[in-house]
């Protein structure tokens, strides 16, 4: 049985992947996802919302439908964002800086640290990389991919 107090922080990737689970076909998946949202167990950063809003597809529609999960960073999260970016400036690409594009990675990592939550992402750990799973490991944050999230929640369809 999964503990009801496990909280998940969702990165953009898994929400983008959700667009392949059509709401009129995978009804129980969406019911369970909404149940987790109602319990406050699934959250994300407003920066993820900003990334998804730039898309012209169903992922943007999902973000709009579940806008309640996207939170602005609290002060403690902002402090971690600064720390993370000081150590891992590679998280922000030059094109993001020049174009003012959203960069969610440091925000979701900081959110997971502060909330003591598990981060759900499509990124994979790579030795010597500056990506979400690597930085999460540095800070002791648990990371799951979408399949492992489904398995941990014991979702079977």
C-alpha cells in the first residue's frame, strides 16, 4: 500500500507524455490522477506551466485543465534555486536567457527539496551530467520516471 503522504513534483516531460493517454480511453488513469491532485499529492512549479503553455498541443490543454497543481516558488525554494544555479549554471541554456524562455528544472528540484517530495521526470541519470536526476541525487531527492510512478502508485490498467 502506498503512503498517502508521498508527494510528487511533476516535470514537463511526464505531463507531455500524458497527452498519449487519451482521457476518453484511459478513464481510470485520469480519475486516479485527479484523486492525487485533490489530495494535494501532485504538484509542480509555475515554471513547468509556462513551459507547457508554449506548446501547441494537448500538453498545453492538460496544463490548463490542471492549473491548480502549478505553484509559485516560496522563499525557501527561491533560495535553493539560487544555490542550484550557482552550482549548475548549465541548466539554463543561452537561448533561454536571450529569449526569456522558462526554465523549470531548478524550480522543480528546489520544490522537491523543500517539500521532501519525489520528482517525476522523463530525464535519465547520466554520469557527469548537469540534469535533473543528477542534481536531485546531489540533494538526496528521489526521482521516478512515469512508469515507475504508475508502479509505485500500484496503477494497473
